[in-house]
């Protein structure tokens, strides 16, 4: 397996960081991180944000501070103040919504003039900000958003996912899951539709983070929540609790290039009509924590399913499109035993490697290597490890990865050793702006 190298290590500028005393130790950190092109020059830039409170089980995601910096460590802008480590990746996304070559920031943001219980989003607004300056371009307080409230693990995952719900030239819409509710917005922050799922009990609820993709080929995206598939207009295509722990999902090519809905619970593969294409079963997959679809086997033209099958455990299986388990391995451990991601170092038509907890793995053989220059972080709860964002860094769509530990003021960029001296040029991709960031 090819070695990987540290391409760049960037210190988050001190004005964008805070220092907090945790377990008697003063720790300086920035918060959660997103990456994109905020200057329109094809170079990586970064946004960090913090929230009003730690929002694991206590309440909603309420960003109250946000700042941007470039790869040289120069501050581009900052807004808001204070804030805590969000404890979950939350509702902030970078995307060129208007097609001018510069990313905008789509986000929730705290309305500090309103005081509400931690679980309520009544003091949260949805915004689109200029990537270049951070100024608010559009802002809305839709009642469908402000009526949302909740607690617990199904509530704590709140991501803005870019989607093309209207069949436009490129995505100009986004969806967000708020507990049992899915809200869809257009670029003017109008609510396009609302869906509410009937399941919410732990272990018997839809995916923590839904996925978007065009499963029926009509040029408009659907939304897969594992227990439901929603058409581009929010209409329910199917709705069923297929298996326990449908924690992780995808919409992607599977058999013969056909787009399928993937679900970690029971190792399910479903079509647009809700027909079961494949089910590994709960005997093999008692708790499907994470699933990633990619071609890991160079001898096979079809992709494989890499599945963390036993909850928060390092055990992994690899299954093919015929439902055969072709490999098993035990990944390295991390505080929460989540956060694996497929990376395509030779572009989307090549074979993938699997990132997990600061290491790169070949799940077919079980071979692995530790990324250089990546110290083991001091454990601070479930997010005290390295989150991985796949990024296209070369003009043939080959991927590297951005790694960050939310409790450190450092961002690192890695790539395969064979490309270390090749010119780099960042290109946005759905795997970057809709990064899974399972925690």
C-alpha cells in the first residue's frame, strides 16, 4: 500500500481560538472545521466555528462564533464571539451557491437577542454569508425551523446538506435533519417542504445523518434516511423500519452502476421503489454503525461495502454486490470508534483506501499505515480524534484529505506520496461540501 505524506500543517490563527480549562488543564482550540474556496483562487481555505453550548445531548446546535483563514494562516474574517466546542459536527456548510466561483457559508447562527431553553431552536436563524467577508447576505427565521426542539443522540446530528431538488444547473437547495424532522430550503431560504419521520427511539430511528443523491435519474436529488426515501419534492417514496441501528446511509452506484439507497442497519441495499436488492441480515450486522461504499478490490469492477458491523467497535467486514463477505479486519481504536471514510487517491475510477483514526487501511488485506506527523490527541470525550474531510487536490480528481482534531488549533492536509510534488489545485466536490463526519 502506498505511503501518505503530510502536505501541509496549518496553525489556526490565534484570534480565532479560545482557551478553556478542562480537567484542570488549559486547552486552546478553534472548534469544528469546514473547508472550501472562499477566495475563488482554487486554493483551500477554512472556516472554524463554535456554539453557544456543548450540544451532544444537551440541546440544539447554535453557532455563535465563526472565523475564516487561508492556508498560510492568515485571518480572512471573523464574526460573533466566544462559544464552546460544539461536541458534534453541526449546521455549517461551504458551497458556491450562486456559481460565481467563490463559496458562500450556509449556517445556523445564534440570535443572541432571544433566550430559549437549550433544546429549542427558537433563537436560531438560518443564514447565507459571503465567503469572502463573512457578512450576512440573506437571513430567515422560518417558523418550521424555530418550532423544532429536542434532545438525545438522534437530535444532536444537524448537518446542512447541499442538494439539487429542483433540477437546476447545479445544487442551489439544501436539507437539514432536526430529530424526526427534515426541512428543505432553496437559495432564498424559503422552506420548500417538511417531512416528519414516525420513528425516534434510540436504536430504532432513521439515520443520524441522511444522504442526498439522484436515485431515479430525473436530474433531481432524493433524500435517504434509511427508514425512508423522499423524492425531490418531499413526497415519501418508501417508509419502513428495515432493521435496528440504521445509523449510516448513502445514495450511490452499487450493482452495474445502478443508483441505490444504502443503509448500515442489516447491511441493506434498496432501490427507489423500496425493493430489497441486498440484505446481509442482522446475524452478520447486529449494529451497523458506519457504512462506506467504494471499490477496494482492484480485481473487481464493482464496488464493495465496508461496514462497521458491531456498533462502536473496530470490527469491519467487506461485502461485495453478491452479498458475500470477502474480508474482515479489525481497525485501530479511537475514543468513539467512528469516523472512517473512503478516500480515492487515484481519482473516482481508481481503488479507494479507508481512513480510520489517523491511519490508512486496505480493508481487503487488513494492511495499514499510520499517517506521519499526526500525534495521538489527549482524550477529551467522543470528539477527541481526527475528523476526515476528503478533498480533490489534483486536476484529475484525485483526493487527499484534511484532518483536524476539534480540540487542537491545527489543520493538516495529507496526500499520497507519489503526488507530493505535483501541483495542487482544490476543486469542490460533494464529498467535501457534504462531508459525512460521523462522530
